[in-house]
C-alpha cells in the first residue's frame, strides 16, 4: 500500500488562500503561524518606526514593510515567507503582491511556539537567497541575534535588549533597544 503523498502548493495556491489564514509557503509546503503576541506587535511597531524614520530623515529610497507582506526569495522556488520586517532598497523587486528577490534586511521576532522556524529554517533560506542582514529578536530571552551575510560572509553577534545595535546595511543607523517603548 503506498504512503499518502503530501500536497505540493505553488505560489499561486498560496496567494489564493483566504486572507485570514496566517501561513508561509516553504518549498511547496504550507507552514501555519500563530498569531503574534502584544509584545511581538510592540517590538515590530517600534523597530518599523525607528527604521522608517531613519530612512526618511536621510531621503533614502529603501522601503520598510511589516507582516503580512509576501517575500518570494526567488522566482524559481515555491517559497513565500512573511518576515516581521523587510527592508528593500532595490524597489525593482517590489510587485503588487510583495517582493520577489532577497530583501536587504530582514527582522524576525522569534515565535515561542516554533523557534526553529526562525533560527534554522528561515536563517538558511535567507542565507541561500543572499539577504544581506538578518536579525532574530527573541522577546523570551531579551536577546537579538544579528547575522551579517553580505558578500558571502556569515558573521553572527548576540546582543541584549539593553544594547544599542548598529544596522549593518546603513552607515549610521543605531537602534537603542533599551529606549524602545515595549510596554514591559
């Protein structure tokens, strides 16, 4: 008796799902996501505000998007991720659906229900796609892991929520985590 086969989903299948379903498509498989906590939302809002304010103050062309925002890392794989924050400096990658190609900087706020998704699966996908910088913000441990993956490098540094962290893709953007209004 043959084993049951998993259904393989395409990018089109993913974008035809109902809007109220929180999920990502990873190599043809749907991965369902938990709803974010209030602290997760506070962190996302504060970081989005800091990054967007910096870009606007510099007259920059980079765009900042928060989840839900589809990122198809390349046009060949059936993978669409929804990073918590995506910074895209090449606006030619933007489509009516989201982004096709690697964002310059991605920030994920780690999900306590499935941490390996951010720490392993997404890290590997972002590295393969040549995302320049990847931050994992873990509100459970009050830690931020910063991965610099520019020019084929793979350098990781760990910070705490009391540190000021330099964004590697910009010359002079520093985010002081202790000054973020996280309501904690």
